[in-house]
C-alpha cells in the first residue's frame, strides 16, 4: 500500500489548497455553471411581448396617478405598469428614487418616466411611514 502511495505522490502530499499542482480557485472554475444558450432566454422573453399601441389616459387616470405619485416615498414597494418601447410591462419592486423635476420614478434599477405610466399601486408603506405609524400606535 505504501509503495502505491509513493508511486502517485512521490512520497509527499501537495501543499494545502492545491490538488495535484492545480490551485483550488482554478479547479473550482471547472464546476461553474455553463450557459450554452447565452441570450436565448432573453430572446424568448422578448418574443413573448405582444406589441400594442400606447393608450391615452383620461383626466381621472391622470389625477389618480398623480395622487399615488404624490404619496410615494423612497423605500415603498410598488407595482407599476408602464409603456416600454412597444408594449406595456409590469414591474414590482422598491422605489429607489423619485425625481419630480425629470418626471422619473425608479423602481429598483428600472427608470420609468411619469408619462409612460398606465397604473401605479403602492403595495406597502415606506420604512419611515411604517415606523411613524408604529410609534403613533404605541401612544
């Protein structure tokens, strides 16, 4: 048995972190996932979009959107349906920025212009609003 071990390792073990002379980060790379169809799923999602005409908002719709936008705060969860290139898209996430000067709302990393909005729904209170409501309830 010892003779067989000497035959493979020549009497000594490789340094820690190396297996047969290959550093472990390089060895780990062989186990990384491989995307054989890179871009395929993005293409499929793009094909699933059904092109549609941009809808004109009524005065009531504009007032409702304006009311929701006026009450939004950074950190709130929202669901926004907006026009993106050729179709309406729904995006859910946390409001990371509201820019009334540029007329833009940022949901996570997606920038949505106010004029592209069709629907906007606040799904939760912002952290500041929730903390204030909790303090008011304790009193």
